[in-house]
C-alpha cells in the first residue's frame, strides 16, 4: 500500500482520519467549468517541458503538447514530451493528494490537486509515463466509475481517502524504449453531459488559457509586444500545443488576439488596433506586472468573447477569466471594451487553488488599487473622449495615421516581405505625412496632431533605413544565388497579390526552408 498524504493527523491524543469525501471536494467540487481540466493538465505538461529543457534533455524547439479530443470515441488525451516520471516515483507521485514537490515560484501547478480533476468527467483516468534512460513505463489507472459508487452518501462510510484510492487504482509496469520520456493523460469514456468533447469549445478555451504563441498574421503587433516585454526583463513563455480528433489531424493552437475585430454587439462594427499602449504596475517601488492594451476606436463591447477583457497571466497561463479585471474599472463594462494582457512578474501575487483569482493578501489589494488608479482610469477617459470625437472626421483621420505608424513599426520589427513591400510602406507614410500637415484640427486635437507628426517622420526614416527582410531570417544555409531568386519572387508576389496573402506565403517559405 502506498502512503497517502492527508491520510491521518494527530490532534492531542486523538487521531483524525481524512475521509473519502475529501476526494469529491478536490475533484467535482473544485471547478465550476469542466474545461478547466485542460488547463490543469496543460500547466503540468508545461512545467515538465521546461524542466526537460533545463536539464538538456530536450531542445526548446522540440517541445510539444498533443491534445486529442475524439467525441465519437468519448476519449481525450493530453501528452507531452517532457521529463516524464521515473518508475521509482511514478505511482507515489500520481496517487498523492494535495502533495507536490513543486514550488509556486518556479512552477504553474504546485499543489498536487489538479491531476485528479479528470476523475469527475470520465469512467477511467489513465496516466502513462516514462523517464529517459529507463526501459519501462508506468501506467496508473483510476476507475472513476467505481469511485462514484464508493462516494454514494450512506455507503462505505468507514473508508478513508487512502482506502478508496487503493480500491480504484491499478498500477502496471510495462516495457518502453530507453530514449522515451513523456507523460500522457487519458480520459476514457468521457461523460456526455460535459462539453469537454466539443473540440471547437476545447480549442477556444485552450487558446485563451494556455501559454501559447501569438499568430502574427492576425496580431501584427507580436514582435513589437515581445520586444517591449523583453526590454523590460520579461520573456513570454510560449509552448506549442496541437489539438485534433486523432494523431493524424493535429493542428497548432494560438492565442486569439487580433489586430482587427468586431465590437458593439448590435452593430458589430469593424474596429482595429491603431497603436499599442504599454504599462507597468509598480507597488512600493517593486515591479508587480507588465501589460498592454490595444488603442482602437472604442465602439463598444468586443463581439468576440475570446479577446474581450484584460487577461491576467502568471507564467503565461490565464488566472481567472475575461471578467477578473472588471474591478479595476468604476464602470465594469469598460473591461469588455478592452483587449489586453497583464503579465504578473512578482511572487507576491499567488494564484488560489482554483486559479480563478489570486489569494486575497495585502499585495493583491495594493496591486488592484494601482491598476485602477492608472490603467483603469486611463481607459475610461479614452473611451469617453472617443465617444465625443467619434463623428469628427479629423479625429478619424488621426486614428488612421496612427494605425499606419503602428503597421510600419511592426514591419520594421518583423521584416518586410520584399523591397516592393518596403517601398509601398515609405510611399504610404509619406502621403500620410503630407495629409497630416494639411489637416486642420480643433484645439483639443492639436497635441495629438503634433505627436503624430513627430512619430510619422521618425517612422519614415526608420523604414527607409531598415534592411530587415523576412527572407534574411532563413538560416538553413541557402546560397547567394538562391536567395537572390527568392528576392525576385518576393517582389513579384508583392506586386501581384494582397499583402495579407504575401505575408502568409513568405512566412510559410521561411518556415519550410528553416525546417529543412
């Protein structure tokens, strides 16, 4: 029998036994949304992948999490190629309740609870794991159907938590290739009453909560944002996650952030980020967080729920949901008008067990107050100003010029598709500068006009001097003649096709050649 944490405790002369219903509280009673189990298993996979990279066991570009959601077979699996768990420790680790060697300062999952979350939603929960240089794999299976039977009120009342787990658990040791290292979680016969088997809902949820990369073709400020964070000492941790109905159709998932989107649910007005607003949150002289939000037309609540509202992340994993930051606004609805993220960089803000918020300590209250007094107030003021100037054609013209400056900054950071692409950008900026110079604006818009005049002149100079082309990012060692051919092809594509298509084609060419 394995020794279970939380089995008994001594209080004076009395021995207090932890009963079986503790398990129910830590599974069914723990989470309000079944899809949270995806987050729990993903964050454990992420910790394992990071550990594997730190040990030199895995190259960063080789990290991978594969998630299969098969409704026809009522089956879900989450598999990573991280360190795995050694045969000597696997059973104990996977059976322990509320006990973990992880520490919250370095890991996303650290309480030893989340691994049991899947018990509530399937008939069998299976963990299969192997560590490098071992010729075996350990398979730990939990009979969740039997568990539900044992937890029926009035039945088996004398059973302890440990006794229940021993009753429902099967442990096997099987042969495995020595070089293999992984952990695979399988949910077999997933309950139909949950929406866990809705693959579209799963993709949407994972895209919002997981530490994923942005999709640059949809979110053009990707490079600019990463540069800002990096310059301020923070590296966004990103992990490749693939989702599909089976192993043959796995596709990558990205964060849902978009440069163009629809807002104002009724009118579904097309809006666009014209510039990025970056900020930091400092409390008592200590940096607590870095963040961003998209400055746009502020037409109303964002129609696409995946991107509406500030998202708070620690270790790049979502804490809470789209409503968590409502409290920093005097009018909570303004949070839903906002697209942005807040990256926690301090260990003083600790996610609670549910990860639906942070522990309500003194640091948390100071953090929320600082956000409210700065970003919350700033956005509310911006929204009201936008409402007053929305029908002002000059204000619209200024927003459009600001958007073009943002595009130019992104292009310089990410690289141009071609010399034709670069020349088009210089021409567009020069025309915008001339238009801006002749624009007569009201007194309240004069400071904004002056600001944009300085920015657009700087942008023209920056673009003109830039030698950053996407084909220069090819590192596969192609010869000069081949690269010259690619330059000609890129120029032709830029003349003949829409920029969004050329972006996609050049991106695919660079990826494919680098892969080879």
